[in-house]
C-alpha cells in the first residue's frame, strides 16, 4: 500500500534525523560535532536502517499477534484481587533495596521550595525563587503558582505537620514517598492484570513485570517526592483507560463509572503538573474526531477537555487564586525556550543597541550575552523581568521572529542542544538518589537529610547503575531515546498499520499517540535534561509494548 510506504519512510526519516542531529549536538555539548554534509549523509543511511528495523519489528509483532489471536479463544482465566496484591507485593520486594537506600525519600529543590512556602517565615514569597533575582520578585501573596498549588499544599502540609510532631521534615517526606511508592506498585500491578484480561501473551506480561521490577529508574522515580511523579499517579490509570478505549472503539467509555474515573484522573493530572492541561485538551480534541461516530466516547472526551480547560484556565486563575491571594507563577517558564534561542542567537551575532534595548526590557541582557549555557535554560530565563509590559513583550516577539528568520540555524541549535539528549542514543535515564539537605529559618535549622548510615548502600547502588548504564549494548534498556522516540515510533508504525490492514476491527490506536506527542514535545523544549520530564513516557512504554503483541477483542474474533 502506498500509504503504508509513505508512513514507513516518514517515520524512518524522522527517527534518523532526530538520532543523527541529536547525537551530533549531544556529543558536541550543545554545538554540532558533525558538519552539515556529514549529518545529512548519516541521516540518509540511518533512514534506510530504521526503515528495515521498523519492518522487522512489525513482522515480529504481527507473528506474535497472530499467535496470541489464535490462542485467545481458548484462554479463559481472569485475574483476581489476590493476583493484584501478589503482583504488587513482588514489585515492592524487588524495589526494596532502592527504597531503603533512598530513605527518607528523594526530593528536589523544587519540592523544598513548595514545602517552605507554607511557613509564615518564608513570606514574603518570591515569584522566582532564584537567589540572584529572588529579592526583586518578592510578593505579598500567600502562595505562588510557580509549581502547581495542589502539590504545594500537599507537600507543604506534610512537611509542616511532620515538623510540628517531630522537629524535622523526615517523617513527612517518608510518609509521602512511602504512600506514593505503594500506590505505584498497585498501579503497575493493575495493568499487568489488565493485560491478562486482554489475553496478552504470558511472555509479554512477564517481560513487563521484569521491566517494572528491575529497571532502576522505575522505583527511584516512583518514590521521588516531586510533581512529575505525582502527575504519573493519575496519568498511568488514565492512559490505561485510553488504551481500553482505543482497543474497543470507545465502547469502554459507555460505562459511566469508567468515564467518570478517567475524567477525574484527567483533572488531577492537570492539577499535579501544568503540562497536563495540554495533554488532556489535545487528546480530547483528537478523541472527538476519531470517535465522532461513537457517542459515549465522544461525549467523554468532550467533557474531559471542557472540564479541565474550565478549571485550569478560568476557575483557578480568575476566581480561586484571587480569592485565596495566590500569585501566578510568571511567564518565564513559557518564554524559556524563546529566551534561550535569543541567547543562542547572541552567541553568533553582535546585538545592535536597539536589539539589546528590546531584550533588556524582558530579560537581563547581560545574561543573554554572557551566561548562555547550551543545556540549561535557567541561566537565562530566571532573569526574566516579571514587570515587563504587554508592549515590551510584543516588541520582543517581533525581534524574536526577525532574528529567527535571519538565522534559523541558531534557533534550531538552541533546541537541539537540549533535545539531542532526549532523542539520540547518547544519554541514559538518570535516577534520583538523594534528598535535598535542607535547613530553614534564620537559625538554619536542619529539617531534611540523607542518613549517613545509608550512604554506602545509596552511593553503591547509584554507582552500579551508572556503570552498567554506560556500557554500549547492555545499556539499551536505560537509553532515554528508547522511551522518548524509538518505542513510540515502533508502536505507531505497528498499531496504526495493523488498523489500516484490518479496518473491520474496532480499534482506534491513533488516539494513544496524542498524549505521547505532547509529552515528547515538552521533552524537546525542556529547560534541562532530566528523566523526570520523560516519566510519563516511561509509564506508557509497557502498555505500548503489550499492545503490539496483544490480540484483538474476543468479540471480534472470527470477524
């Protein structure tokens, strides 16, 4: 089929271009290590290689799919609640060394700032909690929505209660990390049981379980007290519901309970992480198109999109935040990629006085000129001026567009300097094996730390992981690109191609790639390389793998 060949070439070329150019910029530490000619030559060769690999993967998956379909009619066993607890117990047992080593639980500097905000001594709070600019961004607000307010209240509440009861944050962080870890163990056990209901081959289910149990980034990020991990608690069941809807042409969403749970998860995804709104709304729009002939599914996606958009764009900023004296987080996060591109342009071109004047109204021009860091946006974006007027931002937007047209290569280089680490096989998934040693108040009272007694185990496990993750070949399961690009691309080619070849089967696999595309896009424009930005893609990976070898619904057997 011509359409199938076009899709094959398009996906293979995209994989090749991202891999080659990403590797070039990654190896060159933000600058291309290969000439343009060599990059395009390698891209052409890699396109052929990726096309062959995609065809091979599809054939293998189709054979496994056919074998599973032939056996599905005779498979009658269904998982029980006992199976759920057994699988969750196995997962927790395998995770135990990492969890013990990380006691009381890993955190981020972002988490510290969210916890400290609830203390009266932290006020007035800063819109930008960056030491060099903190003083000039102070506000009399109760809280700042730089990080989602719901996670700030949860983290801050746990820290404050722990402090009142024990004199430190240790018990609070432990409680948050333990609860989150146990929740993830059951959330992972649930899909494995679901795969049994789908009649996914046993070898594939075992493979998924082994991946969950023994891939170090999984337990370490599942236990980390940070908004990305909190987001994943609701993304995983939401994505499972999406996969069920895809497999059944939306039939599962005719169940009111299922639709309500999926909608609740969608809203909590948005409340836990701000990028959630883009994931939900994009998926809702695509779902309304793909399921336009299936009224319950169409209605469910429309409700999800409308509810989340109403809460995040109207209810919170227009009503709740003003009433509760909560300040918006500022535009620096949204402008970060653009400010980074301006800084990259300034490395290659001398800004005129007029250009420098326009930039200086929006961000510290000295940071743009002299403090550009190819793989770290914060050096520039946190020097954004929160009081920039609409006219000043409009003038900057015009300058930004003009400079981009003048030298698009500089803008591309700015993006690839960071994105290259996500889309090429040069970087492995980092793990979080430390909490933030935290001291608060004028007296610098210690409230959070890693116990010295566990340093040997913690550093030993981290060192062992890093050593294995850097061995070519053996590090394939740990490469970031596998989850950000390669596996989603293989699933897209296998699943949508299968759907086209069997149009009578009630599947709409295309819906699965709407949220994945949004998450990949946010990895591409991420402010820094960190596996937490790809956490949602890691959670989706075992589901995508299983779907590629899972038989169609039993109601369709023999059609």
